[in-house]
C-alpha cells in the first residue's frame, strides 16, 4: 500500500510510512560486517545508526525482528547522516527468512 501522505520531519513525502523502532541489525559489505540499530523501518527501507564507510553503497542487511525471525535484504544506501552517524537504505531484494529453530 502506498502512503503518499506520510511526510517526514523535513516535509518530504515517502512512498511508505516509516515507523520508529529499535531493532538489532548487521550490515555486510565488501567482505566486512558491522553491527547497527534501526531508528525506523518501512516496507521499502530503513534508517540504521551505523558508521558505514563512504565506499559502501550496497549492503546485505539482516534485521532482527520480534519472535526470533530475521529480515534479510539486499539494499542500496540512499543517504547518510554524519552526526550521529547513520544511513538510509532502500530495500531492493528480499532474501530468505532466517527463522530461529524452536
């Protein structure tokens, strides 16, 4: 569902409504892995608090969801915040669901 009426703090319209949530995440890029924490998430992307090198433009993000499931997605970095450091990512390809065994 497209929510064109969801304006962010700067008055920009987003394709999907973002919701504030803190979830543990890992970003993989260039044979490296960094830990991150989400600030917000939507069906189309997320903002992650992380000091990601400027050379990292595409990542594989694994975001820990409630109930022991992980969201794993290939994503593109769309924007960066210098202080505190963070990146806005756009989800491109959803990968397998990594469920924790019961």
